[in-house]
C-alpha cells in the first residue's frame, strides 16, 4: 500500500471504523507535477469494528458530551454577546508586530498588548495575497476565487464583488441584533453616479457597504492609487472629488504621495505631473486616513455605548490603509524606531490601535468587547530593501511577501482579545486558522446558524477562545496567489500547485517553515493526497461539511491540475447530488 493510500486508510479507520482500504486502477503521478491521468479510482472500505472498539467509543462519546455541555455553559456565562471590532491593516507582514518578531526594528506595544491580553494565532492566513480578494474572504467566509474574480484586485469603481444576498459579517451580526459600522478602506467595488469627469455627486453611491449589511459607512472606496479619493460618509462624499492628481514623489519612502496641490483637469495634471489625473476631493490628503478613521470609529462607538451596556451590542469593521503605499506617517512619528519611514508608519498604526483600547477602557466597554486584529496579506515588495537597509524582516522567518504563494504572502499577524470571554489569555495557538473563519466563529459566539449557502469556507475556532488546551483542528486551508496560483495546507504539509511555467512544490512547514526544501520528488504520495483534497474543495464549492454549492463560474485555466472535462464531470456530479 502506498503512503497516500495508507494515510487515507488510517483516516477511514478513525472516522468510520474501517480497517481495510484497497485502491484499484492505481493512478500515478507525473514527475514533480502531481498530475494524474483522468482514470477512474475505486475505493473499497470493509468494516471490521470490534466490541471493545464500540465500548471505547461509547465511553468517549459520553465524556465528550459532558465536556461540550460544560463548554456551552461557559460560552453562555462568560459574557453577554460581545461587541466586536475587526481591525484590518493593509500589507502588514507577520514580522511587523514586535511580539511576533524578536528582531523587529520597531516596537508595537499596543499590538503586543492584544497578544498579551488575548490569543496570538501564529498560523493564521488571509485567503489571498492581495487586497480585494482577501477582504471578500474575510467578510463572507468564502474564498474569492469562487467568484468571477480569479486574479488581481479591483479598481475603486465597479460592481461590488460581494453579490446581493450574500451573507457577510455585518449582515450576520445585524440579524442577531447588532448595530454595524464600517470605517476605512472598502476596495470591493462601488457604483458611482455618472462617469469620470461627468459625475453628479448629488446622487447616492450604490452597491457599497450600506448594501452589504452595514448600518453606517465612513471611508474611502479603495487603495489610494486607484482614484475617486474623498471622505465618504453614508452614500455621499463630504466634499465631492472634483479635482485631479497623479502620484507625487514620497521623500520618506520609495513610493508616492497623494497630497495637494491638485489640478482642475486630467489634462492639466498630465502637463504638471506627466500622467492623467485621478479624481480627488480638494480636502483629501493621504496622511489623514488613520486619524480620521480612528476618530470616526470612536465617535460612532461613543454614540452606541449606552445601548451596548443595555444589551444592544455593536460591530465595527475598521480597515486601515497602513502600511500600504503611500507610506506617509504623520510628522510626530518621524524618527521613531529604526526602520525608516515604514517603521514610523507601523508605529503610527499601532498608536491608533492604542486609541481604540483607551476608548474601550474609558467607556466601560472593555470587558465585553472582542477585538480581532489582522492584515489582508503580506508586506509590499519593499520588504526586501528593508532587510538590506535596516535588518528588519517584515515577513518574519517566512519566505516571500505580498502576491507570493509562499508563507510570507499569506501568513499574517492575527490576534484576538476579549477580556470577558477568553480563558487563560496571553497564550499562543499554532494550529491552522483562516480569516474566512470569522463568520462561523461569530455565528457560534452569538448563537446564529449559518445556512448552507453562507460561509462555505468558514470553520469556527470559538473553542480555542474558551479552552486553553483545545484540540481544534481545521480542515485544509487554501491559499491563493495574486496571479491565480493555488496552494493547500493540511497539518504541516503544504502543496503549491504547478502554475504556468512553475512546477509543483511540497514543503513540511513543521521542519522547514522558510520553505527551503522542496519535497515534491521525495514524497509524491503526499502531494497526490493533498491534490485530491484541493480538488474536492474546489469542485464541491465548499471546504466545510454541508450541501455542495456551485462556484460562480465554470472551469478556469488556473486549475492546472484538472482538465476542463474532469472539472465539469465533478461539478455535474455535485449538482446532481451524487
């Protein structure tokens, strides 16, 4: 029996009481590609369960039932339904939190406080390696590659990637009686009135956060390099974007600035700056984002404090623009740390996290407010230069950064703090979790039930919060690169699928977290097993148990290990309920 067949046999024995598994019509693996032929695979399972096994499992079930009843009581008694704040930074690497990087060239005392007073998840992953798809995964609990968007990111303007009727964190919690707000960077598409250069800003913006479960919105449509830059509140810009600009040199970093003076037309902008202009409001300036967003979040929460104390909780989604380009720390942070402008910007980000913590303490909301902190992907490409210039590793010990399929592209800081709800704070958890897991986790905490067509890739880690020795084990997690490449991690084994000219790669992350030794040729059976799991997750339309769901498109070319015919066959079987 092969290694892969042995593994599956052991799992079958564990899960069904079967001890014999035979593999017929054996499939083979092409060299370093894990590409099997389209041949039928037959699995035969034979049951041989002993009386002793049955008695043992019955006793185990009784013990487990007692524990679950106790745990349920703890979940109910720990606190009332918590207020929830999700703080989401932009392009912050694993090593950009000092509590995760002993050699960091700057300190993040407030992020360290989240970890010290909560749980640091050291094997946590965003669902993609760039902005838009990660935000979709975070808010919906569904991988973004199941949508029409297979690569890259959106512009500021366009049909929202979150389809109408799709459950989000906001709509889930609103249905559970929460007040909901989003303050910060959206980057999932908005429908603006009119066309660029011919806008009617008296008309409302459509297909935006207020249509996806949020009661309140203040923020900007997308990243600062995509235009339509203004301070939007509700469906309108406070000051309409009626002037134009292009990127300006940034004296404190290798990137750019969005700042006055602005021009009156794209043609004038091109004459002055060499490029046509992006729409911008006269009062907009890039280094005001963090301050304005934090101020508005605190202002909104202040108005909900009394209600929260009376049992009407709130949810705030606070996606910062930092440390994404432009790196533009306020002057009062200049000279802080030993990592240039980038370090200053992360320090400013940490400062605003501290302002949120101070507000919660002063308002009396601290005990029963959960803060989730994470980043949408790994650090921008300037991470390499920071190693040379300052000795700072933004990706920590991991390989790669933003856009990469390696760990540095998608393993990110992830902290959860909830004084009234986390047992034994200050601990770490090294098991797999994903940002897509927030939907199922919040549903569990609030007593909600997810329908089959929501949170298809979301698995609750609520038990980790309550049980310091939780044996929570997530199903395989899928990572997705900006160019469409796939990877799957199950336990410590990670398979990177072949893509275009790149061959498949296999790593044991427990022994080789930096992904330096490709085991593809040494362990082909492991690669084949992981490929089969990835195929199931793609074609079933979900990672979690439940009714199989359709993807939003048919076959696409990034599924390099599958033929279109095989994909269609598997999804047809799904659709027919087989």
